[in-house]
C-alpha cells in the first residue's frame, strides 16, 4: 500500500542542522535508506517539510520510516494512505455500493 509521509522539521532543529552543514546530508542519507517512489520538499506552516511517497507492506515498517526523522530532527511525521488512479478505479464498485446505500 502506498502512503504519503509528511515530515515537518522544527525550525530550530533545521537551522542547527543547516549551520552544521548537515541538513542536506542527513536528509539524503535517510532518503537513501527509505528509497521513496518520490520526494518533494516544501514550506508548510513555516517549517521545512518533506512529502514522500512510500510503499509499505505492514505497519511494523512505521518505526523504520519515522525514527530517523524523529532522532535526527525532532520532526513530526504523519502517514496518509494514498491511491493511484488505478486504485481509485478498482474502488468503483465500492463507491457505487456506498452511494446506493447512503446516498
């Protein structure tokens, strides 16, 4: 199953890593371990934020994804299941059934 993993780095922790010249290096190391399908970086709520698309087969993988960010940056990490167009198309019968029952 695919997840959007949102990583928000507190300003202070990000600034300290940047001052030490370790911000990009540490993020790069974490990403090389996680091997996301895609990774984008934005500002969100005034914080350095990464949006990663990752495949997870089981919930036991959550710590291996979140802990590096927690430990390196004291980051907030969120997991959101996501669908591709193909997944959404497969859900068509379920959507139709829910519409018939509750719509």
